[in-house]
């Protein structure tokens, strides 16, 4: 995966222009429509808007011009038809499930997903009669054995959080479609700059816009990209009545983030690759998890599916939790925070933070132990990040 691969022809242009519509003011930057409601020329037009006979803005809970530009731009970048923006990445997953599932339906999901996703599925949605089976992300047989006649969704993160395992999207899509189900891919780690799951057969892509799409840790938001029919018939009704809405201001911030997404993702890859290759030679580190390393178990698959290895590096240290915490506490350039995808590098101890509410058994199955540390490599000079890591290990 060379740096040159990261830039698809036209992608940077889409990131700056897709969805934009100038108003009568002829602004050069996308405007923010900070309004809760919209007025109508007459009562007949109001009735036509509410009935759906006439397209147009109704209420910012589910129709807002700024949010709409963000949705259209992200859909264009993913190569999809439509998108719906939500208040957070988790609300995107919740909206998807509320729109597509009912009591008695079954979902197959990887163990290797964000801790809150596991909790949403196992502890909340399961109360409403939706059943979930969790499987090994990279074992195709485990997916095949888990599906049932009632299976409606296959759900996976790839690369996974936090061990950067890579799922074969095309194989999972073929399995889903053979039983009449949909494949949902969480594309948070790669973004459409590095990976477009729809091109490999996925039906739905979900995002936490909070991460790389924003890129500076400013706002919380999420999004779903899918076919227009699915968005309009299944998900917009949930948004309209349930209201997990993205605010216009946050949408505007994400639009600014998308404009620099291609060039940022390139630099994240450069920095993470430098850090990962340095770690391979450190005696205090027992394992390094990064799809750009030739000894990564899915290195060749990642090279086929992705245009870059991403900005997340995880590793195990000798000495367990005490040693892991000691290293984390000594880092100076890495912020101790559970967020990722920022311009500033961050460090996380997944066992006690992002996956702390996941059962010990599920953490063990996912390979998340007390010796594991996750880095989100930012846009700093890689040599400075490596120097910071070196002093933390030797202090």
C-alpha cells in the first residue's frame, strides 16, 4: 500500500465540493443553517411539505440544509447513493437497528467491535426480542455456522477495534446475500479515503463522524450510507419520529473536516507506519498490531481492500497492566483519551476504558488483555512520536 494509492482521482475534489449549493449570498464556504424550523409561502405549501407531496425543508430534526450537504458529501465519498446523519456513531447503529429489525430477528456480529456496540446489542436491543450471535471476525466458518433463517444483518468493523483485524468484506457480503440478509460495515478506522466497503459488496456503511471525519476532536456525530430506498423508507422515519439528529453546527464542522480528509489520512498512515515499524524492534513489546506490517495475519487482504493501513497501532507490553499504565503515564505527546482520529496522537488502555463494560469473557475472546495499549497516531512528526515512546519505555 503505497502513499500514492491513497489519492483516488477526484476524491479530494469530492471532499471539497460534493453536495455544496450556493445561496443567493454567493458564499464561498458552506453556510450554517442554525434554525429549528422553516416557514412556508402559504398554508397549502406547508400541507404539501408535511404530506410529502412537495420536497423541501420541514423541521431540522430531519431536514436541514447544512446536514444535507454533509450527508450528500459523505455518500459521494463512499460511492453510495444516500446517507443520513445522526447525533453520534452509536446513534447511527441504533437508528439502523431500529429501522431494519424487529422482535425475532437475528444479527451476527463480530466480537471485535467497539465496546459500546457490544453493550448496545447484548444489553439493550436484546431486551426487545432481537437476537445476537457473536463470532470471530476473521474465521469465515464461524459466520457461516452462526447464520439462521431469521438472520437479517451481518455486522463487522474492519479494521477491528483495537487489534486491527481485517474482515474479508466480499466473502461476508456473499454470505449475507445468500440468505437474504444485509452486510453492515463500520468504516470508522479507514474512512472512504482508505476503504469503500460498498465496492466489495457491503450494503450499509456506518461511521462515527467524531473520529477521522472531524479529525480534530471537536464534535460528536455519526452517519449511515446506503441505498436511497433503504434510507428513505427505513431510516428517515426513525430519524423523523425518534430524533437522533445531527445538529447543523456539528454538520458544518464535519464538512470542514471532510475537506482535508484525504490529505490527513495520508499523513496518519505515514506516521502510524513509522511508529509500528519502530515498535517491531523493541524487546519490551511482545506483539504489534498494524495492517501495514508484512507479518500482520491479514496483510495481503488489507492490501487488496484498503488503500492504506490507517492510523491505529496497538501493541502488547511485557509486564501486564502495571507496565502498560506506567508507559501510558510517561507519554508526553500522546493524550490519554478514549477518542481517536485526531490531529493529536492519543493513547488508550482498552481493557479499562473503551471495553471496560464488556464482560471479561468477551474481552478474552477478543484478545483484549491488561497488557494491550492502543495508539491513534496523529499528524505530529513521526520522529517526535517515536522519541516520546522511547523515553516512556526507558524512563
